[in-house]
C-alpha cells in the first residue's frame, strides 16, 4: 500500500476517469474491462491506444490487475480503496426504500435489541448481502438498580437495570424466601453493588451483604452469582447476522473451504465482534474494510462495511454488511448510512409519530 500511496499524487484526471469507469463496469458485470469498452465512454474521450497505455500505468501503480486469461483489467484492492475514498458518486435510495426503512424502524422505537435486528434484516434485503447488527463490548458494565420480585416460597425474580436495559434472572432457593428477605436482599443489592463491575465485587463486599441479610445470608451467594453472570454476558457484546445464505450467490465463496471458514467465523463471532466493537467507538462515519485491510484473515477476499449507531452521543451498536470485494459500494454505503441514521433517530424518539 505504501507504493500506491505515493502513486496517488500521479493520478491525473484521465487516469481517475479510467479507473472509475473500470470499477463501475466490473462491479456491474463481473468481467474484465478492455480499452475498446472504455472508448465508448464520452467523459474519457481518447483513443484506444491511449487508454491501453493509461491502463498499463494504472496496473503498474497497483490500482488494476490483469487476469491471465484476459486482456482486460479488473480493480485491485488498492483500486477499490481509491474508488471508495475519492471517486465514488453519491447514491440516493428510492423513495419506496426510504419509506420502508422509516416504517419498519418507527415500529421499534427505543427498543435497542429489536430495532437493531430489524435494521439488519432491512440491510440484507436492500443490499442483497449478508448483514450484521452489533452491540459492542463495553468497557465498564454496572447495574444501576436492583429489584427482587418474590414468585413463591422458593422462587424469586432478580430484576436489574443496566444502562437503560432491563435484565432478569430467576433465583431458586432450597430454603424459603420470605417476603421480608426479598425486601432486605433488594436493599442490600442497591446499597452494596450498584455502580460496581463484576470484577469489583469481592469477598469483603459479600461478607458485608451477608451481615445485612442476617438469618437470610444463604441468599447472597446465588443472587450475586446471578448478578455477575448477567453483567459478564452483557459485557460480552452481541453479534447477529441476517441473510448468511446470500454469500452463496457470489463466485468468491464457491470454494467450499473458503465458505466453511466464513461460516465458522459467523458461528464463533468472537474475532469479528472484537474488531467491530473497537472500530464502532472510533468513528461515527461509514467505515469500509476491503480485502486484506480486514484484521480477520479469512475475510481477505471480502469487504466489510458498517457504521456506528449512537444514543445520547455514545456508540451503542453498529449496522453493516459483509460481501465480496466486487460489490456495489455506492448503494451499500448509502444504505448503511441511512439505516444507521434511522436507528439513531429512532432510539432518540421514544414516542411513535403516528
């Protein structure tokens, strides 16, 4: 990439027009692009010989590649990168697509989990690529408030408010849970554990809670265990996919070993979740990782495009797609940008407009 970066200054307007025309044509039909095709482009307006010379120079600079079976050229990863960064035209979604997007998101206002899943489904439908919805890892997860609801003599529900999200856990005890024990336990939890991460809940705190509970100290361990488990899961982030089968439509994934590696990546999620969690916090613009720019090695023939979703100015997730490097970047970037903005707006609007 260093050689290409230095070469960027040498790209005159004609080279830019030729590179853009080749990328657009290759995205549209998947075939290598030759000089004869480019002579039909009125913006380029030069001879076939001149175009061939320019294409050869673009190849030497690293922006184009020549498949050995064809005299035409295809974009390299660097060519796609230059196209995305400097040459891409603005794309506007159709009004019907905008209306569908707004309608679907309006029905899920302020519900983060459901609205992210809806947005991912829309992304897969509108782009025809595999879509993803991310709730990133958070550096510090704590419980804001605890409540205990007693269901019967031996069962209670632990209710936790974590960053505006309500989580519940069933607590089953071998010994009775009297009504006054539930009240004492809720008070001790709110007094001792609010604002603490799972790592900060230590033995002195547990002993202090047991003293508060007195004869009901047997409830402390199972309840605190449930609290720590909930915080840990919440802290781990979530990654959901929509339209995984859409990968099968692209020749890039016809190789069964490659496809199995991609499916394993989707199943395990950990590597991709880590990348997305970190990147979503860094930038509020649409982010594009092309081929070997992806940290996850198995994605070296894929493109990952995503944008953070924010609530109260803080990144709470991301919407994106995964597909081959030969993709409709204009449409995908516009779609992901619109979806991210739509989800962000919906999260900030708790009441339905209608």
